[in-house]
């Protein structure tokens, strides 16, 4: 979003009565909190998966299965 668009949004918000501006701020804050909670939730789920012994075992099996491809001449990244 460019500066012009942000300025137009700000100008529109400034035309609202104060009570509606506050309501808008609350809704935006709730929206942002929702994104933060979802992100934290996904990161927590990934951490739980990474420490799960069954998943670790499956990853080892996959690693063993594709170990032969490590000699394909390509450099490690």
C-alpha cells in the first residue's frame, strides 16, 4: 500500500466521530491480535511436531531413503 492510499485512509478516519474512530481502532487491534495468535499457534504446533519421537523417527527413515541422492554431485546448500 502506498503512502497516498494510507493518507486517504487516515483522512477518512479523521472525518469519523471519535466514538467510531475508537471502535475502528478496537476492531483493527482485534484483527492484529488474531493474526499474532494464529502465528504463535502454528509455531507452537511446529515445535511440538519437531520434538515428537514418531515424527523424528519418520524423518530419519526419509533421510535414510534419500541418502543415496547425496552423492549426486550437487553441493550442499
